[in-house]
C-alpha cells in the first residue's frame, strides 16, 4: 500500500487542472477499495468545488434540495478539527434520518470517515471515504488506513488550492536535518515514540523539532506538515 500511495502522490504532483484531480480521485477509490471518495471545498466567498465518485443523479438531487443545510456530515465536521467516523455524528433528527435513507437508496455506503480541513482565507474542505460493510470490518479498515487517508486529504486540498491559485507561493525557511528526519519517520508511519527511539532522542525533544518544522512549513498540524513537506520535495520516503 505504501508504494501505491507514493505512486499516487507522484501522479498528483503532476496534476495541472481540476479535471486531472477528478481523474485521480477515481484511481484513489480503487486504490483504497471503497465505494466512494469525495473532496469538497468551499472558499471564503462561498465558491464551491468538488471531485467525487457519487452517482450523478444523487449529486444533482443533493444540490437541488440544498441538503448541505441538514447533512450531519457537513454540519458535524464544520464544528470539528479532527477526523470523524460517521457513526459519531448526530443522526437523530427526523430530517437526518430521512436524508440518510435517501442517500442509502442512491448508492451511498452505510459507513463513512471524513477529514475536515481548514485552509487559507477561511476555506473549509472535507475529504470523505464511504463504503458498504459492517461495523467491525469498518473499524478494522479505518484503523489500518487512517494515517494514509489523513495525509491524502491534506495533499489533495493543497493541490486543489495550487491549481485554483488560492495557495500563493510562500518563502519556506529551510528545515534542519533533524527536523527532516522527524517528518520523514512520521511520513513512513512511525509513531512519535518509535520515531524518537529510532533517532535516539526523547519524545520531548522530538516534539520540539516537530513544532519547529510545523512553523517553518506554515502547517496547521503534524499531518499537514508532512503533506506540505512531501509536496515540496523535502522528504524522501
């Protein structure tokens, strides 16, 4: 999976248009073997953009009914900064239950995992994987793939911003060799404890290097820092 993920990132780096991103989202769906994948972005002026694999009829119906007003995924993730399993969202209202039934009837899977993203100038985006399976299988799936999915979410968002011209080039202060080592190990799937042990440093020292790297990259969190460093060719994994 890691080699396939690296190959996807390499292809994504070559994307020049939003149509290119739509083509890649189809390949990413096959890579992660799920029913649907969605990236949806709204900027500060309300302009929207999406690449997705839902059926066109469902997408048109969703837009016509303005379901974003009641969609528990949109409403719940707008209040969060961390990824969330759909089962943890509030589906208790009558409108939510009716919406869910329509979604399931239209081919939307019964399981979902969404990553909220905050970008520049008030941008809000969501990256979602959606599938049909039981709760136990989904729990195993998300546990296995959560790191890769979060990384991909931020990488797609950054690429979309670059294409749309919303992510202006910024001067990047060079990272130290140790900061690069820390981000490289985290990108390879190491936990902070494992990375610290591998580098023969304490976790406290590792956190200091990580915080410094995040500041230099202008990243919101660790995953965003890894995504930025990968996209700028600063890491070799």
